[in-house]
């Protein structure tokens, strides 16, 4: 048994070492590299320069909006889905868009939001002149939220399905209203799924760069676009690595902040 476990563990360790740990080590070393060897100049520039601080605030603001919108949409959908028949079929429809390449979905929305796109052609029916929808904050947040919704729905749905229906029924029998049942029973018991969904949406949203270019244009500037700019355009890999290290630290902080204490899970028996 020990040999078989070791056999299956080796590929995972190799994958983790080569594609997770090694890149982090390389960009960390590169972040502290200067013309004269080891230096903190890049980090000093990041925290002193107002441009980088604005990028950081923009990244958190957009990630917050995307996460909030996906949560407000996903929680009711997850609850309704947990009450429906043929749940696997509806889950398949929710998961299906994730099988499509992100770049293809971005170009599809360019066609929808473009000046002569589907949405503007629809607005013309009401006498509304072609609106500038593409390359706006609205377009970027809408597309990002659409792409991230499945990753919010699934953990919330799983958490709600794990709740014993007898607990919900007991709350109604004891005179609780629907709102009280939601706040006192459903929300606390499904909070672990909400936290997992927030992690799955907020953390990737901090580092978006493809959508910021294709959908948001130059109006949306985040740390992700800054990393792309320094690595691919200015070729300043040291500064790009510095931003990457800061972004990783921010992601770890967010993950620790949103992690729940799994020991609080309790089985409620009536």
C-alpha cells in the first residue's frame, strides 16, 4: 500500500514542483534582482509610486464588484437548483460554458457589444442610437461576472444540498418566517460554500488581464495588465516579477481571510 501511494504521489509532487513552486521561486528571485545584484528597489518603487497603488486599488475594486454580482446572482440560482428535479441536467447547462475557451467567449462578447453588434441592433428597434458599450467598465464587469458565475454556483449548490431538509422544515414549524429561516438557518449552514465561491471568483479576478484588454480596452487597468505590460512590452522582467510577487501575497491574504473554520461543521439531529 505504501509503495502504491508513493507511485501515485510522485507525479503530483513533480507537477506541483515544476509548475507551481519553481515558477514562484523564479519570479521571487527575479523580483529582488537589480543591476547590482540583490535589491529592494523594485518593491520600494511599487509601494511609493502612486500608479501602482491605483492599479492595486483598481484590482481590488473590480474583483469586489465581480464577486458581489456573481454572489447575488448565484445564491438564488443555487438554491432554486437544489429544489428542482433533474438537477444533473441543469448543472450540466451551468458547467457547459466553462468548456468553451475564454478567448472565444471574449470575442463572442466583442461581437455582441460592438457598435454594430447584436445588442446595438436590438436597441435600434426602440429608436436608441448605437451606444458605446464595448470598452467600458460595464462591459468588462458583465463579461467577467458571466464567466465566473459557474464557479460561484457550484460550491454554494453543494453546501445547500448538504443541509438536512428537516432543519429548514423545523424552522418553519417553530414559526420562523422565510427571511428568518434564511438568515438564521440557511445562510449560516451554507456559508462554507459561499466562502469557497468567493475564493474561486475573487482571487482569479485580481489577476485578470485578457478581458481587461479585449473587453475593457485601455480604460480598465489592473495588476494583471501591468504584469503583462512589463513582461511583454517594456521587457522589465524584474518589475513584472515584483508585481507578481505582490499579487501572490495579496491572494494568499485573501484566501486566509475568507477561509472558514471547518471544525464548526455540526450535524443537527432532530
